[in-house]
């Protein structure tokens, strides 16, 4: 989103799990603001958390409280802007130790960041990792960030795209066991995800005629039914339907997954529609583990996130790599600009 004077609104970063690596990588991302050409951003969180994290890890980052997103532009060059949570942290966060008592504060950070975007006060959201168990114990009923933000921003159908330089993947089924993922696969599910992917590649990434490879479910794309009939009965009909829905996109497949991800193959498509979680995530994290980005497609708001979790095992040690968060900030900024140019 843009202001009338064409100045880009700041991005809103959520606090995420306060006992995880979110505070550390946020501080490190601010340090890299110049070398990584990051746009202005502010954090919806507890300023004392970032001051104490900086002090304990010896990270030289000044932290400044702000009262409104509009203050970000003037504060950001010299300090990390932090806008106070509407719901305070109930317990002092201890690195690596979860506290369900702080779940309300974690959710309030997401809510306020989302509100700022919907009110045209922030350009988009970059969410730091949350720990679902702590939130479930506090009463969260949504499976995760993606579903929560989809409902919060109007009930859109969300699509999770993971990306790193040279690869974009969308898993049609996400957090299900392999048995459940196969059972959940349907023509309509594939079509819904593929259509949103194709349209988002155009609107959010400026790809005029998106090329989408559709992965097969079974080895060797089912060997004409000898190794499974899902390609014949589900995947191929879905591809034909997607070609009708989005005629200015190119859908190829079903393609054997074992030949889809080497360097030469990646040059022939813009994204891969995968059938289940690990089919998408294994190649992505093998190619570039430290710079993966999770982008939610299909929402009226821009939302990206690092493609990793809270890393409680290394929280508070100063070992967290900020690369994924930095790339998530850069990608959110790129999507904002692409949508503005298209509008």
C-alpha cells in the first residue's frame, strides 16, 4: 500500500514467541538494514524485551518506543522502533522456556499488526515465528498463523508458498500425516491452490504468464496407473481445470517429483505445485536452508514470515541467523511495490 505522496508505508513485524529467537533475529535484521537495503519497519512488541535481548547478547541496537506507525520513518535510521503491545507480557520471557501466560500478548501483536495494515497504516506484516503449543494451551483453535490471519483479514482462502532464490513451492496439503494428505487430495483442492498461485504470481511478483509445474503424487507419476491412479483420476483433471480458470498461465504435469528440482529443471518454471508438505519443503530447505521465506498468497493483506520456527534450543545464545527474516522483509516490500504498480 502507498500513501498519497507515494511514500511506502512501513512494514509491521510481529513479536512472535518472546522466548524464541524472534527478538534476536529482529535486532540483527535492523543491524542489516543498510547492507540488505531493507525498507523501514517497526515491531509490535515489548520494548524492554528487545533492550534486554540486545544487552544480554551484546548486540549494539538502540531501541526506541513509538506511539504510532507514522513515527517509523524518522526513528528507523537510528533505532529499532517498537510500538507497545495492547496486551502486556504476563511473565518475563526466559529464552528457551515457553510460557502459556504470554500467549495473549503474542496474539495481540498479530492482531494489532493486522489492524494497522487493514487501516492503511502499515504496508504489510512480517510475522516472527510463534510456538503453536503455547498458543493452543491458551485456547487458540486455528492450526497456525496462516489460518488465523486469513480469518482476521476477512476469511479469504490462504495459500502457503515457500520460496528461496531460484525456487517457489506450494504444498497443496500442509500439516497432515502422509496417509491423511493422500486422503485429502482432490481435484478441487488442487485447483483452488493452483488458481490462487497463478494469479498471485502475476499480481504479487509481476510474472505476466506464470509457468507452473504440477508435481505427481506417486513415483514416476504413477507409471500410467501401475503405481497409483491419483495422477489419472485427480492430478491430471485438476491441471485441465486450472488451464480453463487461468488461461494466461501455463500448467505442466503431472511431473515426476524426483526430476523437478535440479538446477536445469528449475529454469523452466516459476513455481511448483506440490502434493504434500515434504515434497515441497525438502528441496527448498536443501537448496537454501537459511534464506527461505513463507508467503501467504490469496489474502487482501501482504504477509510473509521466516521459513523456520522458534528455535528454542538456541534462543538466548546469540547463534540465530537472521537471513530468513531479512529475506521475508525484502519479499514483503517487493510484493507491496508490485501490487501498488499493478493498481
